[in-house]
C-alpha cells in the first residue's frame, strides 16, 4: 500500500460534531410514540437493546434498524416512524467540536479534505454557518448523492471528484461498519474515532481493522503523521 496521503475523508457525526443529543431525543420520541402505535408500553431498556442489536448487525441506518426491530413485521408502522425521523432537522442536535476549526485549518494546509457523511443538506448548512466548510474541497452530503455509506460507490465517487486515488486517502469516522470497513476494503487508510453509540462496535475481520484509533479530534493530525512513518 502506498505510504503517501493526499486526501482525508471526514465523517461529520462523531469526528466533527457531537450528535449524542439526537440519540437521546429519538429514544424519548420512541418511548412516547410506540405505545399508541403498537398497543403496548415500551421501556427504554427495550429501545436500547434494539439499538445495540442494530449496531452489532452492521445495520447501515441505526434508526431504521431499531424502528424495524420494534415494529416488525408491520411495514406501515415502520414507515410512520421513519417519516418522523426524516422530518427532523438533524443539525439542531449538533454541537461542533471546539477544536474543529484549528484541526481542519492545520490539516487543510497539507491535505485535500472531503466530507464523507450520510447526512442531509441541512448538515452542510450547519457547517457553513460555523465557518468550517471552507476547509473542504468536497462538500456534498449523501443526501445530494446517488450513493451513501457503506456503499463502495460513495467513496469511489468522492475520489473521482477529487482526482486522488483511494489508496492515497484516509477515512476518519466513528463507525466500524459504515466508515472503517468499506474504506479498508477499498485499500484506504482508516482512523477510527471512538465516540458515541458505535464506539463498542466490533471489527468483523482482520482486513477491516482501522490503522489507528483516536478519542479526540485533537489527536488526528498526529495520527495522520504516524500513518506516514
């Protein structure tokens, strides 16, 4: 594998923003809504168990996976709850990492940066308002693209837009399933940010192991340098 790194792909939820408020809100929404929909009380423990099952099974959308586990086999009830989620402005739950501006400014002087996130357009607007979108050469969210993670074509599309081979690129994300595993299979380097509901997600195979792990965005520049040594 090439030792050169020219591009860094960054997920939004986890690395750039703390989005834990979304999980808290959505769990509470399910607690309020499910009894009237399925005709019985649902506990927070039941919802959290469904979340863990979705995470362990590598369900691409945690929220869709959890909804389905709680209402299956009723497709109409699934559609009702999924529509509730789709109406949310996800960015209202975001808290920008305080070190994001400093880290992105440092990285953008050496590397080409790309957003690589399963997010709607409202997330791009949030990043623009907070003044960090200027650091990115590729700025589109999955909501604007024909593909989303973990589809390999999502990463290939970004590489084509940047004109930089995937083998000379690094993916930074918090999810082993959507971020790290597909990146490694495409022969990218991968940095896993251990945060949020997916931090305990297991690695399935040796060839899907991240190259390194970080617990703070401040650690990222040094982690990238370590990949080159």
